[in-house]
């Protein structure tokens, strides 16, 4: 398995997003019953870090697609479409032996 460690930042559509998965973020996301959250206005991708590595990778892909949707598609994708794309890409990456890690 090729494990790609997430950098502190990623750029999507010219916007630099800070990638955050600290203890405070974990607590905030748990309160909302979420594994991840992204915001183009705050320029953040927040991820929980108390999930198995394969789930962490899938959540990152999911939030990244939200950022792509915001930057290139004017937030026109529905949540079910984002879920489908994220799960599909995650499955392909896993089959190729690629995983995003914290």
C-alpha cells in the first residue's frame, strides 16, 4: 500500500485549504456527528482522526470533492452525488494500493 501523508495544506481551484485533524476538530465533528467538514469561506478541510485508516482516506476524498464542487461547479452537486464519487474514487485508489493518511 502506498500511503500518502496529507500535507498541512492543499490547493483547489486557486484556494489553499488548511487540512486540520487535531483533537479540537475531533471533538467538534463528533458533536455534529460528522467525520469531516470543508468550508471554502474558511478555507479549511477538517477531518476526524479516530477512524480506521481506510475510512480516514475516504473522508478526505469526500471533503476534497466538496472543495472541487465549490471551486469549479458552483456547489451544484448533491450530497448523494458527492458520496457516490467519493466512495467510487476511494475504492479505485484502494485497489491501486493508494491511501491518504494523517
